[in-house]
């Protein structure tokens, strides 16, 4: 079976190439670039926010309409019993140091949707002087060319000085494209008609002063944007293609410009910056189906992809009934693939082409019976945890299981023995956690009943942080400290009273002594001494604008043990007073998961 990489296996009604848009509606609200009528329903939504290494992002601000919340230590968030637009509700995720996350989801009356968001790091790729203009390029071949005197503040005042350019190319062939890209490829063309897109590449660009003030292009002074086209899809790339910008207020892509294919790159002019997308629009039909195992059991939360060589790949997840539905290309042959929990293709077949909406016969995706994972979360007195969830980690995927009012969790899917899993239960009301449980899957198709899982541990590991020049000192509780097996990094997160800290080390299990740090991010809005400052470093040993220090690790007992040490370094800041550095002293003692 083919090995692939995807984000966590989680419950979601599949969003194939589009989520329940209505092609017969063509009246456009030109103020909001939204041709999709609002149909309000009461529903719920939950989700996971991770970074590009699939590590949970804690304390990210999540907004839906006028409601907002923050992600917990596992990157988890939830909105319950809210009024959502059935034809597409916008969800925004904001986090210092990352590009804005924009997603659309289509709620079902009385049901809970799931949204997976992978935030992209905001990395400085170059600078230029506004009076002379310049060319800035990313490592993967995207570039932006600026004319002289083409930069202004967002209020329209001309800017002269050094312009910092943050840019990120999004590979249209990437496994995690659906989680990384903004929106869901629904769009509004120049005539105001709703269409769906097949992407040939996206790029995010943001311009700032050295002190972090946002900048934009002067009206009438466009920049030239160049985006690479991967070799796998170059043969399908048209000679000319529309350029679409992301409307961050609706989640729709809006047609604004045109790019031409020059060799293996698309080149076009853009009048402003946000996310930009090289896409071809195409007609759609509705596809629905169900994934079951050999015994007829629905396969929960299975990853599904639908592929066509001309328009690329879309995908998502089945719901708790094994059902998926969504829009796919009309009159084109398609390949459907279903993946197991080891992220291998379990089933693959050619389907279509379809000229009209279609409901497929149930797909028997596995010759093996599904595995089940069940248990009950209880508190220290043995009473059911009424408001909790279960978090399963291991390998490259994440799994969040809801509990009912009796503390019961139940999941059915294609577990496999190759991945070592660790389960942890959480009580949301009491802010308590269980001990980590190592899951033993004896064989494929095995049923695992954990019985009562006691959730009554307060997390006592601490980080002590001092900033002597500012008279700042604080102890912080650690919520997550874990190894990322994909890149060998060790990450530590803490979030107390809106104070956020993230550290990443290049520490392998049991390594002690000098250890390079990859990232340090710290923000405390509650203390007047540091409220307007954001502390950060990126890259080890002086790399980037503010390179991270070397930490002295004194204890490293690997997964399940303590990770302890300290560092004393000059750390960069961004704030109202501009960019500066301060001495930061940190001592840490955390339990690795």
C-alpha cells in the first residue's frame, strides 16, 4: 500500500472540491463578494489548529461571526449551539507569528461540524527600499517585484524606507493543501457568478515596516507576482489563467487579474496583497457516498480524496456514520481513495464521469473489520465527566473524541499496529487531565475497551521566566510538552490567563547538554511591563532576524519522563516602540508526552 501523509483523523462531513454551494443562485452582494444566500441554522462546530509540523497551536484566537474563543493546549476549540450560515460559515484563526487562517464550513441543523486548520508561519523572505523598488524571492521559486515609490501605509500615506516582505508559497500538490489553504476554493468570478476552482498555486504576501506596521501597494502601482507550477501539473496548466484574491470577510476567492504561463511559472500583476491564487474555474455535480468495512460497519472519520489529473485533488473526512458528500468536477473521470489510520491507501477505484448529481453504492473500503476504541472519563470520585474530550496522539496524526453527558467516548475506524498511540482525557469544566495511556492495539480489527479513565490530575510542571530589565518575573504552568516524530523537534506550550509561551528544541530523546532552540514565542498582555511586547526568536545560533539561543538541558528522560534545563539570552521583540532586544532568563521543568 502507498504511504502518504495527512493531518489528524477527525470527524468532519467531507468537503470535497466545494461544500454545498448552490449553482442556481447568481445574485451577488457586491459589497461582500458573496453570492451564496444566508440560511441560518442552529448547530455547533469544533476543530483543531496545528502548525506546519502538525504540532497543536495553543492560544490561537478563533472567530465565528461575533463569537470568539481561544484554542486550548491541544489546539482544540469548540462553539456550541450557535446560529451559523448553512451555505457557508466563515471561521477565522489568528495567531502572532502566523498568517491568518480562513476556513468555510457548512453546518447541519443540530449537528457538530469539524474544521481542521493548519496555520502557516509568517517568515521574512527579504527587504527592499521603497524609493527604489526591488525583487524578493522565496526559497521555492515564488517572487514579487515592486516598482519604485509603490508602497504606502494602509491609511494611504506614502511610505519611504525599508520594506519587510513576508511571503509563503502554497504548493497545489501538497498532501495538506486542504488544511493549509484559505477558504475551500469556492469563488466569485468577474460577472459575480459562484464558481469552484482548481488551483495551480497560491501565495501569501504581507508587507511591514521594521517595527511591524502594515503596508500596502499604492493604487495604480501593481506588483508583479511570480509563482512556480509543479512539474506534476505543468502539463495541465493553461497558457493564461485568472488570478484570484482571498476576501477575508467572506472566505471566497474573488477574480481580479490574469497571469500567463512563462516556462514553468505563472506571472501576473496584482493591485494589493493578501492571499493570491492561480485557478481555473469548472462546473460541478454533487457526489455522496458511505464508507463501510467488510462487516457493514460505517468507518468513522476516514480520510477521503477525489482526484482528476486536469483539476487536481480535493478531500476531507467521513462523519460518524461513514458518510461523505460534496461537489466534484462534472463530466470528468475521477479516482476515489480511502486511507487507514496509518495513512496508507486502504481502497482506491476509478469512478465517473458523472453529468448529474449521484449517490454511490456503499463502498467496502477494507477487507478487515474496523477497530473500536471505547471508554468512560470519570473524575477523582468516580463520577462521569460531563464536559470532556479525549485526545489521541501518535505518529503524524491527531484524534479528538467527544464524550457524552455520561463521560462515554466511542470511536470506530481503521486502527493499525504500526503506530504507537497515546491517549489522554480532559475535563473542560475542572481543567484537569488524566495520566497518559499507551494504547496497545493487538491486531487490526481489535476492539479496545479502556473502561474508566480517571481525570483528576492538575499539571504541576512549570516554566520560570524573567526579564530583568523590565522587572518581569512569572511562573507558568505547562500544558503540552511533546516530541514531533516527523522532524525530531521537542515542543513546549503554556497558556495561563492569556499569557502564551512556545519553545521548540532540537532535542532528541535523552539528549542532554547544549541543545539548539528553533523557536521561542512569548506574550503576556496582563503585565503592564511587557503588555505591548511580543518576544520571539527563530532558527538556531543567530539564524533569522533574531536567532534562538542554545539551551542547557540537564535532564531528558524521553517520552513519559522529565525534560529540564535553562537558557539566558537576548531575545527580540516587536511592540509599539518598534523592534528591540531584552535579556530573557528561562528555567523549565516539563513532563514529555
